[in-house]
C-alpha cells in the first residue's frame, strides 16, 4: 500500500469517527404534528397570539425565566436577584451562550429584545402594561396603558437591571419573562421569515402553504446539542387524518392531541407501531358560570352543579382513567396549591341546594366549543347528570373564537373550557376572579364569571404584592377557599399529558407543564 493511499484511508476513518459524534443531518427528519396552522413564526413582534408559533418558540429560542417542577420561577439563561426595594430585578447572563448566527449573547441583546417588543407593540407587550381609564375622556369609555417597567439598564455586558413601578409588579414581571424569546441585536426584521434564537434547534425553512417548518440541530447549544438532527413540525388539523398519519408513520410524534377522541386514542394504543403514554398534567378543565346571570347568580345553584357532576364516571368512561379530579385551578404540585372546598358526587345534596335556592326549572344553556369530539361527549354526559338533579339544560355549540367573544360579552350562563399554562401561576387567581378584572372594567379582562367579592379582592391584592413566599402561600390558600366556596368556576380535572410516538422515537417523557421541552431530549431508535 502506498503512503498516499494509506493517508487517504486514515483521513476517511477519522472523518467517519468525527461524524459519528454528531447527529446525522442527512437522516430522515422526525415529524411532529400540530392541530393548528402557523400564522407567523415571530412571537415577539406578532400582534396576535399564535399557539402553534409559541410551541415552536421553545425549540428555537430561550427566555430569561422558566418554571421548575413546582412552577416556581427560576433563571434559564442566567440567574436573577430581587432587590431589597422590591422594585429591582437584576439578571446575570451565563457565559458563552451562543445565538444561531454565532454571536455570543450579551446584555445588549436582552435590552434590544425588549425595545423591539415595545416598538412593535407585540401581543406579549400588553402583559407589561396596565389598562386604566383615560381621565381625559369625559364619558370614561376610553382606556390608556401604563407601563409596568420604568427602565431597563445594562451596566455591563452580562448584567440587565429591570425596574418596575410598583413592588407588586415584580412577580408579574417574572411570569411575563417566561414567554419572551431573546433575540440577537439587529435581527427583528429577520425573525418573521428566518428566526434566529439561542434554542436547541435552528431554523431551516418554512412552507407556509403546507404549514411545515423544518428545524435542524444547533450543535453549539449551551445545554448540549439534541440527539435529533432534523425536525419537521407540520399542521394536521383533521383528527382522522392525524390518526392515519400516525399509523402509517407519516407522523412520528404528537403531544396532547386534543383533536383525537378517547376512542381514537384507544385504537392507537392497540397498534404495535405506536406508543401511547399518559403523564400527569397541570392544565385545568373547568365549568364556568356567569355569576350575574340567573340562575347562576345564586351561590347554591352553582354549588348544586358541583355536587351533581360525577367526575369519576366521566374520567372512567370518556378519559381512559388517565386524568385526576381537581379541587383548585392551580396544579397540585404548585407551591401555592390549596384544595379548599371539595365537591364530590352527591345528587341528593344537589337537589336540596336547588330547592333552597328556589330554582324552578328555568332553561340553562350550556355552551361549549365545536370541533372537538371528546368535549362534545363530556358536555352531553354533564347535561344528563344535571338533568337528573332537576336542571333543564340545553346544549349550544359555538366556534371556539365565537365562544370566547360570547364569554367576554357576558352572553352565556354556563360553559365548559380549559385553561392552558396560565393556571400554573397563582397570580392567575387574581386574573380570573378579581372584580377589577371583569371585561366591563378592564380591556381583555379574564374575570368572565363577573365574580365580585370584596374579601377576595383584599386577600388576592396582598398575595400578589408580597415577595414573602410563606406569607403569599397563606394568602393564596385563603383566596382559593373563597373561590371554592362561592364557585364562580368549577374545576373538573387536570387533563393528562398524552404523548403518541412511533417506535423510532425513544424516551418521550412529558413534563407536568405539558410544554415541548421533551423534544430536545428525544432520541431515535434507528
């Protein structure tokens, strides 16, 4: 063998060895399905909320703050410290975090991110403002926005200092930082078509017609490169099409496929080609009431609904015994969780409450979103249970966006819905039930129940303001006791986090929050 041939072979062997240490870029991509279409990829300057794009955000970008297993706020890209004045949050970035364009993240990038957010008036900017009445309007119909932040400073390349205007806004700031993706300086115009972040995967391409996004592994990811080389995220909005794609191998993975009925999931479980796994979840399925509309303007009528519904039966018959009954909107593993009053199935007690409330059989319209077979089945079973104790219930389906508008306008008596993510923060108790957060009083207010209780308002206001964790936990427990007793909203159960995966996918372990952090830990069996 000549010296030249020997060197050629040795070089080839070394190259092969080096490649084996990295994911195989030329391999078949892992395909993840989503039920929603992507409107845009940029969740920073986008002026509307896009659930599909926000799921992608966790793969392409990082944020300053994330939630841990107890839903406490911890640093992701570094560490933070709250100042003694309770007005200052000082954030220190980790060393050598790289963006996809090779730039090392600096405090100037963080400042640029927030400047771009406010300049674009993106949807996420709204959570960093208060909406208050405009005193210049004599009819008091107009509102104006007041900023939570008085300044963002960068005293050195690794430090960012946030100043809020009131102490109670510190906790809200940490909550809002979870969803804001940090981008490199000068890239806001690129984010719409070619996103650049610091996350585990970098942008490859976007076919807007087919609603397919191609991502590729970011080998310089600061937590270590994922094991998956290429990832396709695409929309499959039809439940039958999604079922067929999973069975045929066209889709490798789907997380929380709410468009699939329990029967479809059971059928998928029987396939030797698939793995269907259930993990404890933290989102909350609920029944909501309009406390200003008869008959639910009476506490005893709302309580009667709580005792009339056999949640164990619904969970067993329709939900594959894979969910847990809920006694609060907060997840059980939240640091602020407290059960309050528990409503167990007791139809006799429900009848007594209805009689004491003077309910005489007036029609109750029960609204729920169309397009979801599982929700439709649940609504029908709830209707039967309520009829058994004396309610006259009529079902009404509405398109999801139409239903949301009806709830905002107070054009409902009772509805079924689900809160995703927001209920992981105890501040959400204020958003849902403080009288000041009624849609009539606050733009986009989420107290759609129109619940009003002065004692609750005082307790929740103090809980949100305090930075003493033990004191806050006691206050939040008191707030939950009032809500569970007066029942403007009935928690039903925590839907399980469902992961359906093809056999080529290894270790698809979901986290309680149901986010997409599991994707960066996935491995391929082939």
